[in-house]
């Protein structure tokens, strides 16, 4: 069964450093998402991406964040200058189409630790 | 604005007993509701969804959920719990006003005891 994959599984970085989290969505999917989950808290939406552009972003997704689909398979989340409060589990998700009935398929997540 | 509430932080149940994990929602328009499960150190796995039609939705691993429009609830159920069902369960609603992002509840930890 096709799966969403994410790398790395765990990233430790120092405050102020740039990080890139990588995701490979399911191959025929067209809509892509990033969510994050701070330890012990709910899963929060960050950004959605379709047709090579951001379709929606949350208040969390400020100028320090960016997303890119550099080729036909990868979908990346970049945090330009990490802060302690960016420490969280980051999940990538994808769906085959834009209908609201589609479930989103989630990757296993990347745990980001900012020290 | 759409929202989801999971009123219980934790649910404890004995193996073999029925389980219920509660979820209530607030949406404008037709609700698209989902249940996901998260095992330790794993991502979110889709269990089931309600789009339209029958109020009782069947999903993976023997789980089902009952949609109740008058009570704006979408409770997750299983007739006979297994120890392996112990995990974190999230209810979510699709945001009809945006580009289909999911809005999650806070999650409920299910502990099934032998």
C-alpha cells in the first residue's frame, strides 16, 4: 500500500539554524499539507499546497516558514531561523484530490528538537 | 468557525469490553468528520470518516462511529476492546471554508487493560 514518507525521523538543531524537513507524498496525490504537534498538544494545520503554490496557511506559518515542491516527488518544509518554540512533531499529509470527502494520508512525522 | 471537542483526556476500558471515545463538533454546513489513531512514535492513521448517508460508519480494525446530527456528535466505538487498541485517538473535521485542511480535537488516550 502506498505511504507518505518523511525524513529525517528526528532532527536536532540549534536555535537560529535553518532546517529542511522532507516529505514524499503518495505518487498520484495532488494536494499536500504540513501539520505540527507540539508535545502533549493537538495537531495544528500549518499550510496546504496545490499546483505549486500555497493555497492556505495558518497564523503559525509566518515568514520563517516556506514550502517547496522542488521536483515531482518531494515536498519540503523549511524553517529559516528556528526558535525553541518550533520544537514539535511535524507531519506531512496528502490527498488525491480537492474534494472534502477525501481522507488525508499522513506520514510518520519528523520530530524537531531545537536547543 | 469549525471546531472539534474531545471531552475526555483518557478513557480506560478492560479488554473485551465495549469502548466509546467521544467527539462533538461545530461546523457551518455539512460536516465531514474523521477519526485518526496515533500509536507511539508513529504518524496518524486513518480509521474512518463520515461524509453522508448512514449514520453508523464502519472503519478499520473493527472500529465504527455513530454520527448524530441533533447532538452534533461523532463518537468512536468498538464492541470488544483489545489491548492493542491502546493509542491516542483524534477526531477531526474538514474545514469547509478553506482548502480542506483538517481541524483536530485535542485527542483522547485510550488505555485497554488486560
